[in-house]
């Protein structure tokens, strides 16, 4: 019974990973074709492929990670392959979260019509700032993943390698709050940009009526 459940769960996960990678690859290819045809990409079009590329890499590493955990547990847990995969997933996930927040801030600045000095400054310089902001997102993701990486490489499993993936995961000593600390900053930025955009859009819709 357990093997049947594992096969079903593995199949669903692999289908999800393949579909996610295919969708992200399609979006990146469409942006690449637009860049080849026009010779340039818009500011927003620069953020979107970066976001979807990070998600594509995340899905690929996620599929490799769990496939090796299920089918090669002895080989996978003897070295640092598991730790490297876990840390890589965290970094890519952080990059995706930061880029999603950057995309929300970008559209917030472009759509809203606030007259504050900060908004006027960002509106005038947003196009030039986006490439630097993308690299800043990557840097922030690397820095914020350091505490989680330290935990991953210093914590030990209390189970045996022969126990398989399920028991090994349940017996690992981890502090989940470290992950939430790293993802809280982009979430706050995303929330602020979202709540600033909605009232401006609402006023715009009322004026159109």
C-alpha cells in the first residue's frame, strides 16, 4: 500500500514539475523571441523572464532532489548532495520571491499617480534602476539564505540511511522560523506595493465611470 501511494505521489510531483518547467520555458522563449525581433526588452519584460527563469531552475532542482531521495537514498544522503539541493532550492525560491516583489513595485510605480517625492523620483528613474534591482534581489537572496545554509550543513539526521526519505525528513532537526525570517522582507515590500496600487486603481476606475 505504501509503495502504491509513493508511486502515485511521485507521478503527480513529476507531472507538476514538468508542467511548471514547460510553462516557464515557454514564457522565457516568448520574451527571447520578442527581444530578437525588436532588439530590446521593456523594463517589465526584463523582470518577468528573470522571475520565470528562477522558477524554471527551482522546478528542475526540485524534481532532481526528490527523485534522488526516493530512488537513490543511500547515495544521496552519504555525501552533501542533499544539503546542496536543499540550499539551492532555498536560494532560488528567495530569488523568485524577491523578483515577484520587484515586479509588484515596478507596476505600483508605473500605475499609481501619487505626487509624493519618492514616487516621482522612482517614476523618472525606474527603467534605469531595474537591472541593478534584479542583481540586488539575487544578492539579498544569497545573504538571507546563509542562516538556512548554516542550519542545513550543521544539523544532523537522527535516523538511518536505510529508513528512506520519509523517516529521514521527519527526523531532521531544523528550525522553520529561519526560512520565514528570510522571506518576510520581500513579503512586506510586496504587501506595501499591493495596498498602494489597489486604491489608485480604484480611483482610476471611478474616474472612468
